[in-house]
């Protein structure tokens, strides 16, 4: 039994992913080198940054031409609308969709076919994305996310404009004028629904708005992945190169990920909630350990 107001882990995975060594091992996955069907020369091994830039810049996502892929720019908008009106009734479907998109991120953004390297795989990205996909898939069955409408402080909505900007990217660069132009139609043209760095802020923003009645493991590991990749994007765009516009687009990923990661480690106290329904009890939620 747990005393009212005490902290207990939400689940065994929650306890595990709070360990410092889990975070360390997760970060160290970054050291796993890429896999290429054409062997890398000593010079290429010494300049892996250029190899990564080449592979990621020519990932399968960049070759998509079918209009069917535009569905992944529209479906997130539909799901958000359904979430507003249906609440928890749509939570499992939303989690399953998130799991699917992270699998697609792993395939479309981390794998490329080029003349220089043959088939190239950015191994660390594939591992991170598939781990996150697996956790969202688990959440689709566990049902720990509670998206029921409830009052929340207005300040919590600060994540919404950032997530919207990342998903939309409403400005396009014109080589003719040398400036940026506002283009609302990019909502359905930019493949943001298939890009980790552009969709993850939306997923994390959603979880932080319903925090603390969310799956802490999904929140934590998704945010940890976003923090790592967001950090590297900041270095590449603002330090190693001068690709500042791409860097600005990735700021929401880093900022929201850090915020969500901090929230995920907060030890939320519990209180005696109302009796659970039969369905909630079947999912193994202890009535004395639900966060408030």
C-alpha cells in the first residue's frame, strides 16, 4: 500500500527509464557508426560528419513523389481535431498512429541509396526511432494516456505555437528574390508529417498539455530522443555550418523536448482518486498510484 500523497513509479518501465545509466546508454547509441554497403575509406571514417550529412541529405524521404504521402500531412490535423472532441476515446488510435510514423521516420529518414555509399543506414537514428515506435505501440495497448478534457493553466499552451510552426514551416525561400515568403499551402506540401524533427514537437506538446495523466515512459524516451537530435541539429546548423533557417525550424524540437524531458522526471505525488471503471482496472492501473 502507498500512502496518500507519496510518489511511486507509474510502471516498471517508468522506474527503469529513470535510472541514470539508462539515459547514458541511450545517449551512447549515438556512437554506433553508420552501415553502408560500400566500404568506407580511412578518410571517410575520419570524416563521419560528412558521411552523415550525405546520407541524411539523400534519405528516402527526399525522393517521395506520390501525392498519397500528403495524407500524412493531413492525418495529424484530423487526429488533433478528433482529440479535442473525443478525448480519451481517440487516445489509443492516436498512439497507434504515432507508432506507425516513428517506424516511417526510421525507414524514410535514416536510410538512403546513393552512388557513393550504396545503401546507407544511420544506425543510431534507426534504433532511437524504433525504440520510440515500440513504446508508442505499447501505449496503444496499455492506455496510460488520459486525454479526457480538464482545466489547465493558460501558460501550458506555450508549446502550441512552437509545435505548429515546426509542423507548418510557413515560409519558403525564394532564390529569385533572396527572401522568404509566407505560404499557407505548405501545410499539405512539406512532408512534415513524415519528418521526426517536425512531428515530434507536436506529439510532445500534446503530452505536456495532458501531463501528468500521461504515459511517463513514452513522454521521457520520446523527449530524450528529441533532445539528442535537436542538440545535434543546433550544432550542425549554427556552429558547423551557417544553415540558420534550418536551425530555426529545429528550435521547437529542442526546446519542447527539453521541457518534456524535465517534466517526465518530476516525481508526481498521488492522491486517492475515484474508483476505477472495469475497463481501467483491466489495464492494471492502481487506484492509489494515479498522478494528479
